[in-house]
């Protein structure tokens, strides 16, 4: 379908293709986070930034995804630290 659009109206497709790729990469970053793969999420969010960074100030969901991906390693450390600090007592 996209190939047909490129042949019929390349000037239209060339204008919107970077934005489409940015949203696709943002979506893949969200899916990666949901799957627990923060490294892939960082890769995809970087691809989205490279494709069209304007989606991050135009769309609140994109900005939220960017923030969550960037903070995911910190959240993992905080959760690990809080769970690791609890002591089990048999008498309680």
C-alpha cells in the first residue's frame, strides 16, 4: 500500500513519512517497556527522536513515553533497593 502511495504522490509521502516512523518507533518503545525490555525501549525511543523529534512536544503521550523510557532504569533500581531492604522476621 505504501509503495503505491510513493509511486502516485511521492511529495505527499515524503512529508509525512518521518512522522509516521516516529510514531511507529514510539509505539514499539511502549511495547518494549510493557514486555520488560528497557534496552529495546531505549533503542526505539532513540529511533523515534531521530525520525521526527517534534512528536514529543506536540503529543503528550509521546512525551510521557520518552520520560518513562528514560526513567525506567532508575525505577528498576529504586524498586530493587526497596524490596531488597526489607528484612524477614519469623516472630511477626
